[in-house]
């Protein structure tokens, strides 16, 4: 899957296609918070809570730790 820059809501929609945008975003943030390895890897790339866009590198890390949607 292509790992370009994505908005949080776009990435969340890939993982939760049957959920409303806000619900999907909330759930993806929850997954990131509970996955300590992913949280740490994202922090090392400069990720901050409330960030609206993921860089291609951050998208790749999400796919690596959560699996591709």
C-alpha cells in the first residue's frame, strides 16, 4: 500500500471504514496510545498528540505496528 502523507481522518477511515470520521479518528488515537512501541516510534519522528497529518514515515510506522488496513 502507498505510504504517502495522510490526514489523521483519512488514515483512520482506512482502519475503520464503517465508522463515522470522528469515531474512527478517536479509535485510531486510542490504538496509538495503547500500542507503546508505536507511540514511542512516532514520538521519535516528532509526532505530537493532536497532530492532523502523518508524514509518509509515520504512516509507514503505523502500518508496521498495526498491520496494513
